[in-house]
C-alpha cells in the first residue's frame, strides 16, 4: 500500500543518506524504521501489562508458602545424617 508522508527537509536528507549508506531504498528504510518502532512499543506494552499483573500478586502468600515448604523439608530430613 502506498501512503504519503510529510517530512522536514532535514529528516528527508538524513533518510536519503542513510538509505544510500545501507544500500536500500528510502521506502525500505522507512518500512524497517516503522517495524522497529512498532516492535519496540509493543514490547513496552507487554512489559507494562506484566508489571500490572505482578503488582496484583500478594507476595505475603509466597512467603507463607515458602515457609511451609522449608518447614516440611526440615521435618522430612531431621533424622538424616
């Protein structure tokens, strides 16, 4: 699909130079840049969702379960030499 995008003269020149330096078309450069930008921000969205999920977890529950596990292990191994 073709689209029209307005760029400043400076950004256009930098894009031209970069594309030439990389040996790709300006269109390919813009596609690559947009894909990278989207991937970066999708990753940030996933990180944010994970952070929100982990904030809801009650770490006191984990600590209690860990204590129970440690005590059970001590009981099971108290007669081991």
